[in-house]
C-alpha cells in the first residue's frame, strides 16, 4: 500500500483527483469505479470545475440503497447525478437499481456489468467500522454483488442524511469484496478522526473480515490518502 498523509481536505481531494486523472488519460477506453459519501465530494467538485474529457470513460458505482428510486434525493444515483453525471458527459454510467424487486437477478445483472467493465481504478471511502462499499464486518471476502444488511453503526452514521431514523434504509445492493478486489488499482480516501481506528486496522491490523478494508493489504496496487486526523493512530 502506498500511503499519503495530507494536511487538509482540499489537499486530499486534489491529490486523489490527480490519481484519477492519470488513469483517465492513460487510455482511450477507461472504466472507473466510483463511490458516494462525503469523502469523495471534494474530488467531484474538482471534476465539475476542471471538466476533463470523460467521453471515453465508463463508470460503475459501488452500491445503492434497497428501496430508493434513482430520483430519491438520498439515493446514490441521485448523489452521483448531482455531483458528477449531470455535469460531465461520461460514456456510460452504472449503479445497481435500488427498486429491483428480484434482488438475485439484480445482483447477477450487476455482476455481468462488472465482468464487462473491470475498473482500471476503484475509488473507495471507508466506514467508521472498516466497511468498504456496504461490506460490513463479518462479510465474506468471497462475495460478488450482494444485498447487504447495514450494521447498526452504519444506519446511525447515515441517519444524518434522513429526516427520521426510521427512513434510513437497512439494506443495500453492494459490490462484494471479491468484485472490489478485481479492480486493477484501488484508491482509498479518508478524513477526520472518526476514521482513525478503521485506517489503523486496515493498514496495521491482521487481514480479517471483522475489518473488511484490511483485505486491501492483499491487493497489489492500493493508494491510500488520508488527512492527519484519519492517520493519527498509525505507528
Ligand atoms: C457509506 C458508503 C461507503 C462510504 C462510507 C463512508 O456507508 N456505502 O461507500 O465509504 O459510507 O462515508 P463518508 O465518506 O460519508 O464518511
């Protein structure tokens, strides 16, 4: 793992953007794995300002809440539209369909999309409990796209975006760890002291499914960019 510790969120976003742009410019056919959450917001802001050519770039997102329509203002599809897809003409963009009624078929459909579009780079945030996408502690490393049950701490963390805790979805379609590990390159970003334990476990702890992100120790090309707070517990 290549680790960069930066001072500010702006610096983090710029450094991550630079890594993404190198991949975007590396070929005339590129697939990017994208993520939602507050962590990548600064990166997408730079995309909106710089407007790089992405007409050759296909995107695949990590996850989507079960039960939310693409136009629901808390769905990940809506987030991606607002922050990125409405602003830049990507070749194609993919997310799981939160409203799919046949969940097994939706997971299979997404696995087919991933098989045809292996990310050249997968962007990741990390949950406070070490989850990546919605692969919560205890999840098998062998899963491809699956319906994940959100851990109580994840529901709690995500409740800040919803009017009432009862509105927070409890399940999500999520790329599995096995799918994430197929990406040629992985870029994980984290900021704030709330992520410090997870960053420590991911980098210095044993590889265990109790700390899902620790599997990244087994991937050959991982770049981690954190701010000082998120990196504060590292030796
Ligand atoms: C959610 C998403 C993850 C994301 C995590 C952290 O649970 N499924 O993909 O990495 O939250 O979010 P944030 O960046 O807002 O801290």
